[in-house]
C-alpha cells in the first residue's frame, strides 16, 4: 500500500469481505453462480490492487517502457481494461 494507514487496510478488508460474501452466495444460489463468481473475482482483484498497488506498478513500468514518464498517469486504466 502506498499510505498503509488504518483506513486503507480497513478498505482492503471490506472489499475482500465483499468478495468472500459473493463467493458464499455463489455456492448457495446455483442459478446465479456465474454472475456472483464474476463479481467475487472482480472484488478480489480490487482488494489485491488496493493492498499492493498493482495498477501503480504496472503504470509506472509501462510508462517507462514507452517513454511516457511525464504522461504515465493516463495508463492507470491499463490493468482494468
């Protein structure tokens, strides 16, 4: 995490808990399993990204490789696409 304070960790915990909850509902509701598993995967990715700064690292690496250091901030959407 870039800041690493208590509120950041609580945010990660809340999103991770939502991912676990969606997974549990997927087990209990077979008719909606596909959508709930997709939701769980998306929430898990967001929790990991928030905890470890994945998109910041990917953005800075891609910007350096492309020679866009001044404009590298526009690449922050890359991991989400």
